[in-house]
C-alpha cells in the first residue's frame, strides 16, 4: 500500500519562529496492513532518505532495514 502523506507542523514554534516537530496521520487500515493498532509502541528509524516505523518488539526487531 502506498499513499502520499504530508508531514504537518506540530507543537510550538522555536525561538527562530520555525516549527521543529511534525506529525503524520496514519489511518487504521494502513496500520492494519502493517500489523499495528492505534496505541501500539513503535521504533522509529531515520536513515538517509527514509523514515522506518516498526512495531516495538525487541524479539522481532529487523536490524537490516
């Protein structure tokens, strides 16, 4: 499944007048495809040109992403 999303500004602006946080809305059908539910804890990995969200289960953590 692929859907284009927008990283929306979130929180207060910094002293420089810019936002420094964003949020991303995922629909429950997108979560279901990934085997996630609303409220689940996740690991977020940041790689060059990628953000990877993975269920926070240390026993099944995929280190090759």
